């Protein structure tokens, strides 16, 4: 076991280092930053209903399903 370690350790220590990734330029950073900014939030375009009975009746007329979000407490779990 010690002989194997003694033979392996120099290989690990002297192994060639992988090149570090190229740094991001200022222009590339600004482009990525613009792309990652949230645009129009899709959930705001949904016509949400607050009245469950009215929403159920509308879904029945349109032959659509309902998405019901029901919870107890803070939405982020901060109670």
C-alpha cells in the first residue's frame, strides 16, 4: 500500500495543470447580463381568477382544466 502511494504521489504532484478558462471580457459580460435579465414575466399574462366558483364555471364552459394554488403560510416558507 505504501509503495503504491509512493509511486502514485509524484505523478499526482507533477501532473500538468489544466489551463484556466479565459476571463470574460467586459463586452461579453454586458451581453450575458442583458440576456439574463428577466423580460416579460409569463405568469403576469395569465388571466388569473380569484373566485374559485366562477373560475370553475368558466373552465367548464371553455372545456379547460383548472390550476389551483392553495397553501398555508408564506409562499417562500418564511413564517
